[in-house]
C-alpha cells in the first residue's frame, strides 16, 4: 500500500496518444518519432500519401529534417543512400513502377550496407495501369539484401517502422528495410493508432552510428571501389552474413519493443490465427488478412477447422520455423497477391518460397498456390471459402492443381 | 516586401562555405596532393590530371563522390585507392543525387549537432556519359536546390571511354567510336552535334550562382574555377574538356597541346557564369576581343585518329558549325540562339 502512495517517478514516460490515422500517416509519425534526418519524395500513388504527411510535419515545424523533392525515383533513392553514408538517418519510399525505376539504387543500397528504411505502398506494375495493390514491386528486390516486411494495419505500420530503424541500423546488420503497406487498403484507410511518446522511442531506438564506415574528412575512407573477381565474392559473402544475422536481431528488437512499449506481436516473423486446432491453413501477406479472418470465423461456425498464417517478414524468411508450423496441418493453401510467371507450378512468389522452405521438413502436407486480388481487386469472403474448399480436397488426398487463379472472370 | 539575398540565405539556412582564395600562379600551388599514386589511368590521361588538380584546389576537408566511368574504374581498384580524401562511388547517372544527398546530410547533421560544425566541400564528379547523358536530369534538379553547397564536375573525354569508346551525347560530330565506326557505305555514323552542356545548364538554372567551362591545359584558371565554385555557395557546375589518348587516338604526349588547340580553334570556349554574369576567359576572350585569330579546326581534327576518315567536305562542315557558333550565336560559343532574334526586334 505504501508503494501506491509514492509519487510517480519523474522519468515516467508520457502516456500514448491515440490518433485516427491512415497507414501512410502512421509511418510519417514514425519518421517524426525517429527524428529522421533526410527524407526524399517523388510522387506516385499510393505510397506518396506518406510524403504528403511528412511535408505537413516539416512545414509545421514538427519534424526537423532535410525534405527533398527529387526529380525521379532513381534520384530519390540515390540521395538518401548518400545521406546515410555520411551518417544521416533516412527515409524514402515508392510504389509499383516507381520502385522499379529506382531499381539500380535499390540494388546498390544493401551492397553498400546502407540502413535505409523505405515504405512500399504496394501497387500493381504497369501495363495496363492500375492503382491497386499487388506485391510484385517490393518482391522484386527479394534477392538483393533488402529486409522485407509486410504489415496489415496502421498500428503495425508505425511500430514496424520503429523496429525497422532499430534492426537496419544495428551494426551487425546495416542492411536496408522496406515496409510494405498494401495500396489503398492500408495506405489510405484510417484506424485508431496508439502513438507512443518520444521518451519511449528514445529508449528503444539508439542513434544511428555509422562507425568506421562513416564518410567524413576525419575518416577518409574509399567506399565501393572496383573489386572485380579478386574480392567481390568475399564482399558479397559479408552482406549475406549480415542477412543471416538479421533474424536474431529482429527477435531482439521485438522483445525490446514489447518491454518498452508494452505491446506484443508474439512471433515477429508470422502471425498465427486460429491455428491451434486447425485441420488446414491458408497463408498470405498484408491486408488480405481481414477477409481471410472473417471467412475463417464463418467457416468455423460451419464446423470447418481452418486457420491462417500471416507472413510478416519475407526477408529474412523464417523457413525452419514456418516449416515446423505448417507441418502440423493436413494441407496448406498459399495466397499470393503477386505473380511469378514461369515459376515452378506457375505459382506466385510466396507459394514457391513456402514449398522451398517445406522440402527438408519432416512433415510435408500438400501445398496449393492461389493467385488472388491482383491490381487491387478485393479478396472476398467467398474467394477465401473457395480456396479453402480446394485445400480441404487436397487434405483428403484428392489431386489439386498446383496453382489456381481465384476471383477471375473466365 | 521584397526578399533580400540575406533573407533568402536565412530562409534556406545556407551554411557557410570554405573561403578558397584564387591561386596566384602555378608556382604558388600547394605541394600537398590528395589524389596520389595507386591509380591506373592511361598514359597522357587528362581526366586523371583533372582529378588531381580538382582536389588539390579543394583541399583536405573535402568529400568526393565519383560516378561510374574511367575515373571510378581506373582510380579506385580495391586495396589501392588513389584518394587521400574520403571518396565514395555513385551510380552512373547519380552524380547530382550523390552530391545533393551528401550535402543535405552534412547540413542537417551539423544543424542538429550530430556532427561537428565546419564547412566541408562536397564534390560530385561524372564523365560525359554520366553527365551529358544519363545523369543530366539529376544534375539539373540539384542545380535548382539553392540550399545546399556542392560542386558537380563533369570530366568530358567525349565518349564512354571506360567501356571501350562508345559515343555519348558529348561526342563531337563524325567522330569514330566503337558505336560509330566509319564503314564502306556510311563514312559518318554519328551525325549528332555535341551537347552544349555548360551553356544549357547556365541558361536553364537562373538561381545557380556559378557555372564554368575549364580545360587542364590552363591549370591555374581551372583550379581557381573549382575554388570559386566551392566558395560561392549553393550548387555549382564545372564542365572540363579532357583530351583522351585512347578515345581520340593520338600519341599521349600531345594531350596538353590538344587541350590548347580545342580552345584556340574556338571549338571549346572557356567561360564563367557567375551570378548570371558571363565572363569569357583566357584565349577565348582573346578570340572574342579580336586579339587572337581562331585557328582552323583542321589543325585540331587531323591530329586525332577519330577524325582520320574525314574528307575535306567533313572538315568544311565542322568548320562551318564552329564559325556559326562564333558569328551567329546570340552569345558566341555559349548560347545557341541566332542573332536573327536581335534583327527581328532591334533595341529601341
């Protein structure tokens, strides 16, 4: 009882503020909380809403950074790449073909060990034009050393942006991180978000210290010389080793996040929904989680024990852990909001990765691939039920096609 | 109320630059080198000389960003860098963005007290492929940012010389490159006239405070151009004309002489545009003022294997285009609008 009467400690952090904001705005708020130094913008829908919010924060004096409107995505990413090399915390982003226009810069950023944090407002690639979500933009960099994470709500967007800085700027990693937010469904949808206090963020996120890699007259190094066959492989191996260390650093960051902010995401790499007693599961990334969860609740009332696994971190890919989890079920259906034309079994990217992850596993249930919701088309509850029916047939031993396109006009 | 220059500087939070006074002559140059041994450029490479003089002019508190090209590949072999100052590679089309990002970061980190406050020079260089072709958009954009101090320098050896001598937007008319070889049916494969890059950038970026053309056959002027570009504040641009023994096909001993001839034939005018005021320099000024007669372009062209296939007609055409730039351009050698404009609308 005496403890309750004691005055609160002076250092007690301010309480979280709750705001009704979109996914894009949540990431802009994270930039402010992280005291980002250099931000570059270039317009393309739907990601560019984040830069509109950033511009307002700068104009109102709430965010002190160099805010530069570039003349192309290539320059946008190159500018922050170089800013990061001299020790600035940076933020950038793009969507669809804009992300592809920056591809050269995206290639060298992890190779230079630049801890850039970027937002991808996932959008269908041209042509034909479509503003809606597809995951092919962000997935295009999956081999290059980018850490890739998908979020499905505005709170997770804000939290993950802070976690992304913490992981990317960890000296053991120094690799960029892209946060994927589904175009429209997340970038433009408002939700109540707990905005943490500056004190908590300070406790969670240390200063970016470029260390011995800092480009400065006091540290006159030569960065990225011509290495050729003499040394390229050893340098590449160092980048690969950093990515291999990423999983444990991500785990540490989530544990610290829970300790400081009092919010837990459980397993950082994937979220499991109603999987404890499930016969079959669906697997997917991003905001399709909403219709999938609604459909699962309905199907469970009909007696079907269906679960869902939402993959958050695509790079690094939690292969062993995911394989152990998925091995518990009778069949698995992977929903891709992307395509990978000519891939094994004509599946999407995620299904192909899941199959690769499952191969060494002791238990290997049948894995079906579904391609659904391209170009921003809604993934509907009937779509989810249709996919689940196929997964059940596979679970019963009935041969199913390796890949089905769902919600398609025939 | 009008915004004064001082108000604007306050608005832009422009940081002070280093004060780099002009060198008073070649014997007064500092001996200290910041671009030293360890490179493997060709014998007679003028661009390597540009690098050496550029950074000698800038001094030790300088960050250099180099886009892909000869001065990347030949100068920074892993484990044998020739750069004493900090140096970082940037992509072929990124010199403008590299300079901008570096300058922006220094500015904000000093403002926030995250690094020590001091003026640090930022120089981003590119070749003509990286500047006149691929990187033009980023260079142009950077020149519109009055709030960052940096110099972009283009070393122009008139081809993609690192990748095997392919033509660029800066290759002169008719030159033999591996992408424009003279053949049995077509003698001239390259019909495009060289871009007037410095003039284009000066005309198109009215808030840019300093743009110059240089040539390391005139080293004191060229180094002082670098010093002025770094001192004046805001983004600046220098276009350097660099004879290239490999790409132009001549004996390396002639680099310096060709660097003079390109000026004295009137092909390469030397000038500075400072705060919108054009100043012709050196031999170019002598030509403009009538103290020096332009030498025929033949004297320059026929010294180089890349023009060995030229006929008399080709030389005459080349001469006529150079003559036109001196006799009919609104500002000789700089702005390619014809004097017709004046004739149509005579001054009142």
